[in-house]
């Protein structure tokens, strides 16, 4: 079994290479119609991207757009590691965790 390095132990350059590799593998899986592998690789790339971001840029109580889910907004209740815990506005109001890389500020345009 391969000894994989944790994202938290990778340098920025290693993370960027990992993301590029994951994106390439997910593109190939999509072309081959391997839906499950595509979804897993996309999620791994999202998690790796979260380690390139500064959690301090995300604020408790603020509302963010969810990448890949247009028109849906997420309010942060608290942060833990690279995850924002909170709830989707206008939804069932149950608490969930999203990687910070899935959130974009409302101030960053449309």
C-alpha cells in the first residue's frame, strides 16, 4: 500500500500538483463514464483546495454562496479545521459541514 501524505502535511506546491492530478484523473473517469470514481476524485480535489485557503478569512455568522449549488446560501455557525459548520438558508435548517473551498463570499461579485 502506498504511503499517502496528508493534505495538512503537504506544501503549497505539493497541494497544487495533487489538485491537478486529481482533476486529470476525474476528467478521465468522467470520459469513461465511471461516475462514482469521478465524484470521489472531485471531492478529494475540493478537500485539497481547502488546505490552500486560510480559515481565518471565513467568519462566524456570515453568509456565503455554495460553489456548484447556484442560488443556495450557507450561514456559518462555527469553523473547525478546514470545515465550516452551519446551515443552508431557506432549507431544512439542519447543521452540516462544508469544506471552506466550497464557499465564496457574497462580496466577490455574482
